[in-house]
């Protein structure tokens, strides 16, 4: 019944690979898109595909346009799939086909208890999967109802476990994963190999994540028990691995050494999340100090310092208490010089405070400890959009940080503030990384922010602002999608902008983008110039294949040069590539009516390379 505001093909194209857009357009034209249904901010449609049943597309919208899009198809190669493209194209070209329905929240609000019960029972009777889903949700509701009420400003606690964590099972898993093989996997280690401890640590990490889930879920005591079993077993079972690493590196380095730091972070969060008595904190602190000494003896440094300090200070440390009460001084939450891990500990504390809903204390601590991005993010999350905008523009400069804050502002409905902050980030001067002759501009880091700004401004109907952001994308991260996005946004002004954009692209080092755009515009000479010194043979082959019709002599020369390079090297496993290049040369000769020259050229190759029997056999394919 209504169009989705400010949605156009340029935006869709910018989110999809060229092939996905092309195939999605084909799906749309063939009528594969089913009914378009809009419920509140959720648009959905079925799209006929290669399998039955049809794929289900869901698109989330806000006043700025599309915020998320998903499809039930297995596509996972970057960007939107062809089914999402097809649905959005139908929305653009057939907005009158969009059927609006009230949001489910509004419909359910009109039903009484008996009607809701009847609705759920009817769904369960008609669909076993729905019955299972209802069963799971009822169980979760009951669990939540049995949990003790959380005091103001504190996290809701998870239901108390009826049985303790099976620490022995965790220890057995660690011992099994760290058991040395009959022939050590490190015996033939070379310095060019991957980290010799990486595979073991990847296998152990799910055990750490399991412990962290207890902590985040509100059952920090179970998390502490799981961490105790994991840490103890890691020290006890790591002998062979640790010895090998020390022999190779001279110290406990690599993934196995870094795992101590991962454990320390998890311990710090668990200790600060659990409601421990002073005696319990002291006991854990002693255990952590002992592990800290062990890690230091192994050459991993005092990796548990962070966790030891968390246990020692808890939330009772006087300087911390003053900060949480709003008394912010020059030394932040420390008495004297802060340790090198102060930022990490502050971030752990902030995570706990956020989870417990202690937002004002969060803001005080973030300000005191210089965690500016987290401070501004929390302002945005709390709906203090204007303050978040002002503080973000004043203190933030990293494009990724500005993007995160802008995203939260958009989620909270503050689209104008989000766009203003994003534009501020794009306008900031680029900085350099590296030194001397190795210095380079890091402006390319603005690309994700610029792309996001294009979408938001387009969705808000701010096409001039979208075009400025698109110009930034084309300058720092050129691509055919960026080029077409600019073209669509510029409208009638494109004719005057196009020459400048192409000149800028010619000066760029983005060879792939040059080839894509120049071939799209049929600028063959520019495409040839772009691949003159390239080692990307896929790009070179594309240009040769396209140039046969208008620059056949160059195409023949470029293709034969590649073929002759391979044949001279006498690498039999690469002769197929040589023949492929010769195939392009043949096409060039034939396209220009020079078949006799082609036959003479092949005859010369047979004379020169006649003893290369594999090559001679492959030439028969031509």
C-alpha cells in the first residue's frame, strides 16, 4: 500500500555483489517474488528458488530505510543474496503491491486471555515445531519467574544450580586435549609454520567460553568453579606443550602464552561479578597469585596481575568507591600511578556495571578511566542523543568508534544525530601510520563509515549528503558499486561529475576497481593502461578478452607474451595456463581475419617447443 521511503536501486546495488544484483533482478523480472507483507517495521516475502519450499526474506526498516536484511537461503559469500535483491527491487518498482498489516504487538493486545490461549493451542495443534517453540518459551518464562528479584541497580541472578559444576569432567577434557601425541606435533616445527600451540588453544577455548557464559548469565559462582578446573588442569597438563614452546621461542609465547591473559580477563570478570564475601575474595586472590607466580616461572610474565588486582580490590577499593560516587580526580580510580593493565581492568568493570544496570556508575568510571568511546556509547544507549553527539564530536576521532556510536544513535531513533556524527567523522583529517618512507595515510579506515553514511542519508531522503559520502567512498575505496551508487545519487548532475570521478580513478592504485569501472564504461584504453604492470592475471585476462573486439593487436600481443613466458619456463604443471592464453590470442587473430597468421604462429611454437610433450598434447585442443 505504500513505498518504503527513500529506497532505490543504487542502495541495493551497493549492498550486493554484481552477480547477486544481476540474478536478483532476473528473479524479480521473472515474477519469483511472492506477496510483500509489511508488519510495523518488518517486511517479509517469499521468493521461489532452486529448492522447495520458497526462501523467506525478512527486512527490518526504520525511518532511514533498511537496517537489516536476512534470507533463509544458504548464501554466505558477502553482501545481500539475490533473493533479498529481488524483494527490494519489487518494493522499489511495485510499491502498490506492499500489503500492510498491523504489528503483531497491536493485534495481540486486543485479545483476552482465553483468546490468546486458544490461539496458541491452535498453532501448536497445526504445527509440531510451533508446539516445541511454545514449550521452550514457557520453560524460560517459568525459570525467569522462579529467579529471585534483583535489587535496584543489580543484575538479575540466574536460577541457582541444583548441582555443582562437574570440575573433574572439565579437568578430564583439558587433559585429553593437551595429551602429547606419540610423535610430538612440534618435532618438525619450522619458523614459517603456524603457531605450534594454536590448535590446542582453539580446542580449549570452548571450555573458557562455557565458563564465561555462566558469568554473563548471572551465575558467577558456577563460572568461578569452571574457571578453577580449567586453569588448574591447564597448568598441570601443559608441561609437554610449554617445554616445546620454551625450547622454540626461549619463553612461553604464542597462543599458549596468550591464553594465560585470556584466563586472567575471565577470572577478573567472574570475581567482580560474584557476590563474594571478603574471605572468599581473599581465598581466590591467593589462588590467583599462585598461578601468577607459576606463569612467571614459565616465562609468560605475570599474566594474572589483572585478576589478582580485581580480587584484591573488588568493589571496595577506596579510590574506586569515590569515582563510583561521582568524585573524579586526576588519578581516576587509582591511588598513585595506574598499572599497565588499568584499561583492561576498567573495561571489565564497565562490562559488569552495564550488565548490572548500574549506568550512572558506569558513566562515572568510564569518564574517570578515559574510556571515552564506552562513555559516549552508553550515553547513546541511554537515549541521551544530544550529549552523545556533542561528546562524540569533541572526543572521538577513530572512524570505527564513531561508526559504533552512530549505529547506536540510529537504533535509538536519533537519525539526525547519527548522520551528523558520521559526517563529522568523514570530515576529520586523515592521520598517518608508520614512519619515514613507510608512512601511509589511514584514510581508508573511513570506508565502512562512509558506506554506512551513504545508506542512512539516502534512506532519510538527504540525497546531497548521501552523494558527498558516496564521493568519499569512491575516493578512498573505489569500486564499481561505489561508482554506480554515485551515478544514481547524482541524477542529472552526473554528466558534470563523471569526468572528475574517472580522472580521480585513473590516479588511483585500485587496479581491480579501475578494470571494473573502465570496462563498464567501455573505456578499453583506460582498462589496458590499468593492467600494464599488474600481476593479477585474472584482471589481465578480463581486459584481453574484452579488448579483442576493439584493440585486437594489443590483446594478441598481451596474450602471447603470457603464454610464451610460461612455455619458456618449462613448468609442465602450468602448460594449461599457457594454452588458455593462446586461446585468447587465437580469438584475436580470427576476429581480425588473420587465421593464416595464427596457424603460422602455432607452427612456430611446435618447432620451438616440440619436445615438451605435455604442451604438444594440450595444443591439440586449439
